[in-house]
C-alpha cells in the first residue's frame, strides 16, 4: 500500500501500485486532464509510470518548467512520425531536445524543401488532432535490433548496438509509429499545443565528417500559442539585431576566407575593442591584479604535462619546429601563468597572487560552427589566474563574484543566471580534491547570496566551475564569465609555495574570466543595444553638422575643441540637407547629433539632439562639452537600451 506524499506535504494512501495518472485523477479531474508527466522522488517520468513503494509525487502540467522538456521531446517524435508518413523511405536517427526546441536527423535520398517543411508541419497538426495515445514499452536489446531492422531503420539498429548491454531499452508508440527513446513523453499527441518547424540543415552521422551527411530539421515547441508567438517575435527582433549587419552599417569589422574565424577590426570597431579592454584593465588593476603577457607558441611537452594535450590537441594549431619538437599555438593561458608563478621562491605571505592577461588564443573550431564574432578561431580572453592557499579560496571567489557583477552592471546587464557545473566523467585529480573544490564554490555562492542551478557532469576536466549567464534585452542568455577551482594543474606543473613551517605546498589555482572572449562579448553588446551603444563605447560620440557653407569655419573650430577634450567627434560639412544628414548619422548610431546654423554660429552655441530623436535645445559650446563628457564618465547610454 504505497503512501504518496504530494508537494504540499499532504499524503494519500493507495491499496496497490498506482500510476502517476491515477494519482492525478485521485486529486481531481481537472489535474488529471492537465497532466503531462510526473515527478517521482524528483525524477521526471511518464504519467503511465507505476509507483509501487512510498514516494514523493508531483504532477507536471504546462505551468511547470519541466513541461517544456517533455513537450519538446514529444514534438520531436511527432516530427519523425509525420516525416515517415509523408516520406516512407526516410530513415530516422536521433531527435534530442535543444535550447528553445528540438531537432531530428533523417537519412533521405533528396534534400527537404521549404514546401516539404510546410507539408510536414501540416501532417503534425493532423496527428495532434487525432490525439493518439503514447505508449511506453520495455524491450530487450536483441528484440529492438530485430524490430528496427525489420522496418528498414538501420540507423536505429546501429544506435542500439552501441548502447551498453546491461541498459534497459524502451520504445514509445503513437499510432503505427514506434521510436527508441528513454522518455518521458506526453500521454497523447493532443497535449502538444504550439510548435513550428524552423529550418533544415546538414549534419554528419554521429557528428563525424567522415560519415554520411544527414538532414536535420529544427523546430521549436512551447506550452501554448502565446509562448510560441513571443519566441517568433524575439527571433525576428534578433534578426534585426544581428551583430554582423550592425557591424557593416557602423563599419566595425569584417571576416574573409583568407583568415577564417579571425577578425579584421576596422578603426570604428577597434575603438570599441580598446575601450572595453581599458575599462577591464582599470577594474582589475583596482582589484589587485598584475597584468602579464605570455608567448603564443609553446612546446607541446608543456601541454602534455598540464593535461591539455590529451583533451584538446585536435583543437590546437601546431607547428613542427624540427624533427624532435612540436609547438602548439596556445589555446588557453593557464599553463603559461603557472610558469610565471614558478619564477622565484613564493612564500605563503605572497599569496594570493592574481595574474591577468588579455591573452590571444587560437582554437581550431569546426568551420560550420563559426558565426561572426560569436564563434571564432582567434580570440582574446580577459583571462586571469589567482594562486592562493586553501584558506583563501572562498574569500577570493566571493571577491571575484562581486567584481564580475559590478562589471556586468556597468555594461548594462543586471539579469545574471548562475550555474554550478560539477565533475565530468572524464577528468583529472582525486575525488577528495573534487569534493573540496565543489564545496568551496557552492559555499562562495551562498556567501555571495546568489541562487544557482546545479549542472552535474558539466565542469572542466581539471575542476568544477561557476558559469555566469547574462540575459539580454530580448531574453536570450549568453554564458560569459566563469570561475573554476583547480587543485590539479599546479601540481602537474610542479608549482609550490613555502608554508609557515617552511614546507612546500601546492597552491590552489582559480581560473576566472568576466567577459570570456572580447570578440564574442562585443557581438553580444552590439545585439543587446541594437548598435546604440552607451556613449563611452560609441566609436563616434558626436557629429557636428552645418546647415549651409556659412557655418563651415565655426564647425571646424569647435570640432578641434571637442577633440581636445577627448570626445570622439567628427564633422559633416557636405552640401546636403540637414534632415538627410541627421537621418544618416542616426542610422550609424551616433549618440549626439550637433547642428549649427547661422543663429548658433552667431551665439557661439550648438543645437543638441540624441540618436533617439530627443531635442535637448541649444547649449553653449562649453555646456555641450561638459554634458557629453559627463555622459561618458557615467557610462550613460542615454536611455537608449531597448525594452
């Protein structure tokens, strides 16, 4: 007689084994109708899941955040069923849930067209209306292989052959369609309310470019039409904010095939880059960091000793110096910072030592993964490593978290999601050191008063990490900052300090970054602000325009004066109508548009407008200069941050 404990603490007794659906029905008919899945002792399960012993049970409806995963997984199966009905010779492979949606990979003799996608989506809608019951079945490995081979699904059979023999296999059936899956799924196709197929892309079988090319259909699914419509609206907004389009309009950078994944910064873009770098430099100097610089080429033996070679050598660019030595273009800075720490005898009194570097690193990213500034092969990190004692770990972690949050606020990001990623299966170091590192990070977050999401198995190979995800103004999240505790790399590289009792001890190494990659962060900023950057970051902070040629001498004079005061200003003396000039410079996202006519020239004044179209009226030259300098100093964005 299982006793079921509900989320509110109340309990219900049942005479025998009971399904999640029956528990929901026992609570109320409305809940039974709304049930999409359940949680039994915290585990997400189907509504058909049978509870045999005492358990904590929660009913998952579309109000529960966990519902999205179930709905998206189920919609992937709905897609596969629709494709098989319309294109019987297509073979199904895998269809996982991804951020904001799902995809499914198919092997088919020709490319799917936009018209195919419309037809597939229409068939999916038909299957939803049929409200087909979704049934879970346990199957043996041999039965599964025989079944999928019998219906011509060779890829499924190969997937099963790669699954460990002792693992329980399950299939899900809706109508005549059967798919291999762990689940859970919605109880029937009628529970799938809002979805849309987005695009088709190529994908290699098992992600290996040596294998055959499959077709990947991407889709999005939500609990209701409102969520879907909001997502589509945000996608359209994101398209308008594409940093590559903004960069072209503002003449910031370009990329070309002769240097794939490496940025050609134009003068305007380089101004933004330098402004951000100098700001970070100012903040870390205030916080006690020493800025260093380390070589680009380092002998592969160092990377082998640090452990990076075994994990990342395929992503490294290498150079053969001679028959005996191979050098790697550094993909990260940490082993080099350990070398600086090792120079000279370090005492416990010297710790913590904080070494920072705007380190240029190279990673051989897969060509299909590169995307503007967001994924490049050459990047600069605002990287730093803190060498400290175990007793200093928590204080240093909290100190860094406070610095990071302050920087994000200055840059216009107040919504930060925090995740704690713990030990992966493939790692170095002992369980004892991992226990200590994970506890230290969790305690630091608690001391800093930050709630966090636990991400088991997603830490680095040498230590757990805190990830800081920024939410931009249209709700997208970007993982930027990280803090990792590393008990392993300093030991592997023979780093030590002298303790109070004159013995040698390996320091703890904290890896940390605030922005991550400067290139990527600039891309994020451009999209967050839709190119309307805060005044201090704008490549051109003001443009001075004349109405007629009579004001040319005055414009030239005051342009020089603005520049003397450190304002990035340019003049526009073209023989064009003032309305045309204003529109053009507004589109170039220049914060202040300064207009001079006869009246302003006579009064030695200037008419001031913002890029948002606000008319601030006439100011004296001195007032205008101080006004703009004040906006720069405050890192003001003129209220230009989009809603």
